[in-house]
C-alpha cells in the first residue's frame, strides 16, 4: 500500500508539473489579456495543488501552511489583475465613444 501511494504521488506531481507548463504557455502566448490572466490563474491553482501533493510525498505538514498562503496570494493576484483589465477595458470603451461623438 505504501508503494502504491508513493507511485501515485510521483505521478500526480509529474502531471501537475506538466499542467503548470501548459499554463505558462497559455500565459505567454495569449493572444488576449483575459487568456493571459487565465494562464496565470492556472499556474497558481496547479502550484497550490503541487505543494499539497509535495507535502504528502515528503510528509511535511508545514508545507500545507505554505500551500494555503500561496493559494490566497495567487487568488488575490488574479483578482487584482482582473480588476485592472476591467478598468482598462472601460477606459478604452469610453475613449472610443467620446471620439465618435466629436467626429
């Protein structure tokens, strides 16, 4: 049973690492800003899951505390990025409406 748990955690850690790479590709390639924000969110979520799996694999309980703090920081970063994106989109939309009024 112990050996099965070991191999399962190694497989989960490997799959999460590959998923983080896919999120990195999504964050870099885009093509739009919401796609990049989604990639950053994927990286944060999968990194949190990776830390939790690593905590089980190494049998270190303190890594779960790090996992929770990292998850909260990742969530906060995505919320801030989304807020910036929304405010910039509104500014661009308002600028287009004003310029069409004066033409």
